[in-house]
C-alpha cells in the first residue's frame, strides 16, 4: 500500500474519531439539562414529602393532645368512682367512664 493511501486512511480514521468526539460533546448539554430536570423533580418531591411530614406531625400532636384530654377525663372519673355513695351515682359514673373510653378508643376494661 502506498504511503499516501496509508496517510489518507489514518486521516479518515482520525476524522471519524473527531466526529464521534464532537457528537459526544454536543450531547452533553442535553444530558445536563435532563439531569437538571430530574434534580428539580426530585427537589419538588422532597419538598412535598417534607410538607406532608410536617402536616402529619402536626396532626399527630393534635391527636395526642386530644388523647391526653380523654385520658385525663377517664382518670378523673375512675378516681370519682370510689367516692360515690349510691348505686345510681355508681351507674352514672360507669356510663361516663364507658363514654370516655369510647372517645379514647379503648375497649371496656
């Protein structure tokens, strides 16, 4: 093979390599834009999850506060149960305890 033909073949290979490299370089801005879009979506999802967590924690605090109120009522009624003098008062207090336990979500015990 002639040296000129050999040089042309090498030049063509180098030209193909350069074209391939330029194509890869041209694709980077698109890949970066896609990565940025995925990152923004992930950031939105994290923000939404954080907001949901805060709302759930607030709701939990409200429920726990309500449960503490019902526990206090139940405790008060149980303490008063020992002080009743008549059967009617005892039955009324039992009814109050039962209602408080239902409000609290506990079975009768």
